[in-house]
């Protein structure tokens, strides 16, 4: 693995510095597929709630890389078990684990036929700048990096470092998302956890002396989900995105000409499997431009939903207890002149702080190394976590819907036709 001429450092508000001394890592950071992540928000709809949550998938990916780098170099038992090549493979997997993400986090998967993990593997293995960089370094490098993304690497600890219950991905996004949302829910002692992680029988474990820091990490994850990731206002924004994508798919089947000016969405509406170049061109600026064009598309529902997304005219929400509640709201929405198919959105969310399984069946479990050398699953070693796993599953069932028509000016704008718009502008769109 060729070293850079000098160690590169990137300032980071969470980790202080990101350190890069491998040329292949530096080249991947500067590749077009990685740079695209600067144009993808890390948090799906939360930037509509926490106005400073404007951080990107790019910064998160660098943070994951840095935690992986520290694990493979600073934790002696891990460092000793890995070759220089193995260290590079898992650091690259941490860096590249999110390159397949579409706009708006997971909401985009309502329109995409492939999950972001599948796109990530395709970018690594197919004809992309990332693939060429990896293959030029070592012909086996793309396959080895992809095997960790797929959780299929024969060296189990490499899979766990990037994707487990106590992995670099979760540890970075909790700290980073807490920082940029201005909340304290996601904070935990990363330094203490890294100091107490060990490698035992090819599995990542935590020393018993670090168990309190892991308990804090578990609670941080639980609170961040309910206070940030599952915030009902953020979910309202994501509901509008889901409705938008569903309506676009329905219109594409019935009257595709309505969508002629949003070509950035065409591969995801009309192709069986969009390719990695289609994904590369689909970032959030492209999506927002598409929404701005839909304001004048002639389809009233698309116009209305696009206006709501662009101008934060979100749906109201209500906790529902029964089907009777749902039916009543559907009737109310229909009486307002809206189609409940698109204007009533049901959302069910649930979250456990930690869900253990038998050690043999689930390598994602957090394992605790006892003083006598034995290994216990976390809920067996911690009374706090044991109590959390016995608690009832917390669930919320909400319904999102409009409570009033948009103002007169809004209605005038959203019902303008594309023809009206073209005739009122100085410049002309290409046909």
C-alpha cells in the first residue's frame, strides 16, 4: 500500500482531525462518487426540524473511516491480527460504506428499485472511478472491500468493525448528529470505548471495565432515535417525499408526458434497474430542481406536494388508536377535496434500545470480556441493559394529513400550467 508523501489531515468537529496516509484512501476521498456525498444530507428530514443539521454523508463517511483507522491501529489486539492490507481493506469499507445513498437518506428508496447497500456494492465493483482506484492499487481490493459491505468477509471482525451493534458507523453518526442538531442525547464516551475494545477469538468484545460507557452508548442511541431520527415533524417531511415519489410512479404509468421536464427522475421511474451513472446524477440539488419544475407540470397533486416540500408546508400529525381514527381522518381529508390515497399517510415506528440474540446466531451482539476471560452477551453482563431488553417495545402509530388548503397565493402558483410558465419567462427551456 503506497503511502502519501505526507500525512493528510482534515479538520473535523467531532474527531478533531481525520488522518490519511494511504494514497488509495486519499484518491478515493477525491473520487467523484465520494464527492457526490457532499450533496447528500446525512439526516433525511431532520434538517427541517434542527436547522443546523446540514451536515453531509461525506463528512459522516470520513468520520467512520477515522474511527476504523483508530481501531485497527490503536487497539493492539486488532492491529496485531491484521496485515497492512487487511487494515486498508476495512478502512476503505468504512470510508465507502455510504456511497450508494440517494437523496434524502432512506426516503429515496421509495422510488429506487435498489437499496443503497446494493448501489454501494455496484459502485465498488462496476466501472466507476472508485473501482478503478481500488483495482489499480490491487486487483482483489474491490471484491474484498465489497465483502465487508455485504457482511461476507471471512474475517468476522472486519464485518463487525463497520456494521455491528457497536460499530464505527453508529459511533460516528450518533456523535455527529448530536453535534449538528445541537442536542446532547447522542453523546457518549468514545475514547473510553476505544480503550476497552479487544479482539477475542476473532470477535470484537469490550472489557468489563468499559461496560458503563457502552451503557451510555446504548441509551444515547435510544434517545437519538426518539428525539431526532423519529421526530414527528421530520417524519412529516419524509412523508411528503414518499407521497411525491409514489405519485410520480403512478403518473409515469398513466401520463408520462407530465414528467417530461424532470429527466433526473426518469431512470428511477422508467428503467428496470438504474445504473450507477443514473445514481451519480441524482443528488439533492438535482432532486430539488426537479421539484421546482413539478410546480408547473400540470398535475395538481404533484404541484401541491412539490410546493409543500420546497416551502415547508408540512402535514399535521395525530396519534391513532384504531381504524376508526384512520377512517375519520380520511373522511375529513376527502371532504376538503383531497384524495386520501395521497393526502393521508400512515406511519408506524418502533425502537428497542438493544435487542440481543444468542451469540451463535447473531454476530452483531455486543460482547463483554469478563475478568476471568469468559465472554457474556451485554444484557447478561449489565443489569441496566437487561432491564431495557425486558421493557415493552415502544411503538408509535401516527397519521399525517393536511389540515387546511394552502393560501390563495399558494393555490395560484401551484395551479399554473407549464405553458403559462414558459410564456411568462424571458428564457426558454430546451425541449
